[in-house]
C-alpha cells in the first residue's frame, strides 16, 4: 500500500492590509518540492509530514512526501500570483505521484487568498476533481482552522492539533496516517459553532479549553468515534462560513450526538471567555520585581503569530519614561524596516513603529536576524527577520526587524546578541505561543492591548461577512450550532 503527503501551512489574517507573496515562503519560510528534499527537512525539524512518514513506514506502507511549504509568518491574504503558484506546485508534485491508496494533506485551514476565502477547500478540490484522486483523502489541520462545507465534504477523515501552543505537530501527522490506514468507510459529523473564542481561552494546559479537549479524548474509541477535532477558529478572519467547529470522524449514527453534545458544552462556556489585559501602571509595578524567570510582555493587539503586521511600538512608548529605573534589561521587538535601514546607515536618533516613538539610541547590532527556533515551539525550524538591528536606550533593548516572524523565543533574541534568559522582561508578539517559546508559566505573562490587527476583543475589528453572526459580535446568534453530515 502506498500513501502520498503534501503539506502547505499558511494562516491568514484578513484584517492585515499586506498581501503574501512567494518571498514569504522561499526566503522567510520553507518551500520544498520532491520526496528527497522533504524527507531531509522532516528529519531536521519536527513536522506533520515527518510524523505521517514514520507512521506509514512503521505499518509497512510506502510513503512519498512530495511537497512541504510553510509561510514564514501568518499575514494578510495570499496574493493571486502566490495562490496560483501554490496550486501549480500541487499539480506538479502530486500529479505524477498519483494514483495512490491514500493522500494526506497537512493544511492550516485558515488560509485565504485574494479572490478565494477557502484556500484549503480549493486545494482539496484540486486533488479530488482535477487530479482525480479516488483513494482515501485525509485532512490534517491546525487548531485554528475555519472548517468549510467543501472541506468537510471532500475529505474522508479530518484531524487537527490537540495543543495550544501547538507542540504536537508530529503526533498530528501520525494520527492522520492512522486515519489513512484505518479499515472501512469513514463519515464526518460537524457541529459548526457560531462563536469566536478568544485565544487566551484556548490553552491545552489548563482551564476551559483543556476541559473540552478532555471530553473529546473521552469520546474517542466508542460509539463508532475514531477522532474528534475541536477547532477554535483563527479570530481575525472576515470570510464566508466563519466559525469554530467540533468535527467527529468515524462510523455510525451516534457521531452526530457526540458532535452536538461537545458543541453545546463549549457554547455554555461563552460568558466566561475573556482575557486578562493589564493596565500599564500595573505592568510597570510588576516589572520593578526582578525574578528568576523573565516577565513576558504579551502584545495582544499586534500578535505576528496571529497575522498582525508587528509594527506597533506600544510597549516602547509606555516604558520609555522608565528606561533608567528598571531592575534589569527589557527586550522589546517591532517590525520596522526603516529603522533597520537607519541603523545600518549609522543613525543615532530614530522614530519607531506605527506610533513613531522618538528614540535616541545606540546601535548594538546589525545583522540578518536568522535563527532556528530553540524553544518548545517549532524546534529546529529556520526563521528569518530578513534584516535586524538592536537599539539600546537605558535598560530598553529594541529589536527592529524587516519582516515579522511567527516565533519569538530565546533564539530570536540570541541571534541579535541578546540574552532573554537573564532579562527582566521579554516581549512576545504572540497571544499564547510564548508559553511554549519561553517555557513560561501562565503567571509570567503580562498582557497589554494596543494597535494592530489582532484585537483580543474582536468587536474592535470590522467584520462584514459570516463572522458578524458569531458570538461575541452577535450576543445571541439565532442558531448557534449548525449540524453538517458527510456523506449526507
Ligand atoms: Zn494555530
């Protein structure tokens, strides 16, 4: 028996004005064609593809991992040209590898392009309708997928990450391979939930979302249930069919009841969902205590890991008056190519970020800002700021970069000569991933809000499509849980 895999990961934030081109994959991320190159990459860093490959081969199947692309950072929509290039790569790589007994597609689930809200549905359609794949088709997704009817109809089985921050990439890949090898026909029952869950309420370690994941695991292995995916959708997505979802893959009439019961339990939590945003007075008073582990300053409004541009210098503006009175270094970061260029040219005065914060500073470092993630998040995977400079002012160190990255961890700061472990505080432009990136505890995080495209209160974003009907944009949606069933 033989399987083929392809992996394409990109998360859109449709409120970002940026369009994503091929450079965000080829220079800032990963773009590999052909089984030999993909195999090498899967040995060097943990990937979904690697997890699938090992599971297939352990079971005596052969597997051709023909394509692997990962965008350097979530951002706005894919450009038309970039999306055309992705489709062409699927044809070029998957076409000659078919027919196969099974195809596993590792896709994000919240990719959108200019002119196409549902990129993953379009890629599934390409594999089924254009390339004519008739064997089993397994869809493995990110936790933040926006599941559509087309995706649910065209895939035979659907699974997704079970962790947030996402530290189960290879496990998800192995699970997808097991679904591909499972005997007998598979059905999908989906409970689509008209709700946007704040990311602060979606960690697998503790709290309300951990409870939901526990219920999902308990439902598996009985009543015909093989796999349950719980999908709190990427919140900043103004697209058709927007919403969270519970997806149950298995066989038999009891799947629908399992999906609905889980969705109802999740829905019942909605009045408790929230975020722990701090005032700057409170943040400054916390920072006066130096501890063994650094405080993590979490920029909830401008999370590059959620597709925001990363150009807000809110923390710098707020901490500048305290730059000489803190008990240790505070490491900040901002996407600001003009500042990198000025630092290269030998400037001593700068205006930083969208706030245009005036700053007199010494340039400590200028470089390309390339690193391999070293925390528990995407360990070993290469990232690049595509140009970086470090500015020093009092206890503040500002890393200005030319491009956003989706991981900000020890290695992000180390590659520009800064020691995050011994800092008083480090900034993260990620709402939850910092816990894995810095091996931090929940109490280490100090959340603040500011400009950017990831407002933690989504009512601040201007939704025009289906998201408008989701809680909390609508306080009481008329039909909060929609049931889908495939095959019908
Ligand atoms: Zn995600």
